[in-house]
């Protein structure tokens, strides 16, 4: 205990499944026809990700980030119990 790692790992373990579940819906909402059209137009996989997929999924990334931040912020008592200092 009493380390930053003991705080970071549980937050990742609790936030990551929710983030994956939430972002999965946003990514599945993008039609496969867009990927096929980009491929036909000569776009590489990375160009498709950055210029087509990322702008379409950006609202989902923002929403997931906000929910994860609020969840982490609300766990102050959880953090307080893992980070114990003798200075107080």
C-alpha cells in the first residue's frame, strides 16, 4: 500500500471494462461501408483511423473520458485509504 501504483492499478481495473463497453457501441455504429469506401479510394488503414473513424468516434471518447474522470474523482475515499501518510 502507500504507493501511487496501489492507487492507479485498481482505478484502471475498474474503469477499463466500462470504457471498452461504452466505446464498443460507438465504433460499431460506424458503417463498414465507410471503411470499404476509404480502401477503394486508396486510404491506408492508419489514414482511415485518423481521418474517418476518429472524428466519428470522438464524441464517444469525450463521453467515456468524462465518465471515467467522474468515477475516479468520486473515489476519493478509496484513494485516501490506500495512500496513507504519517505526516497528518
